[in-house]
C-alpha cells in the first residue's frame, strides 16, 4: 500500500499543489473536504488511479468516502486490486 500512497502523493503535488512543501501533504490531509480537490480535479485523480493501477472506479465510488485522503485512496485502490 506504500507504493500506492507514494504515487498518489506525487500526483497530487504535481497536479494540484505545485510548489507546495511536500511535507505539508500527509496521508491524512483532507483533499475533498479540505478544498484541495474540486469536482474536476477529483475526476483527474480518478483517471490517474484507473490508468496507473489498472482499476475501474465506479461513479458512486468517486466521492469523499474513498478519495478524501491519501490514506483513504490507498486503502480503496488496494481493495480494488485485491478484488480483481
């Protein structure tokens, strides 16, 4: 799961927080509820997750419950990969 977290961390920094201190983005930083991700950036994140980890994210899964932190995303992706 650490490889998932690292890849997601790097993607979020590069795409949505360029120039920010990487240490400020922790595995528990709220992404959607904290205003880092809006609907368009959440869609970009979903496309990244699908392409990078070869999973399918259903529309009902692309919300706060699965994508609000790097920790949530890592657990979600790991679960999807295990189920496949």
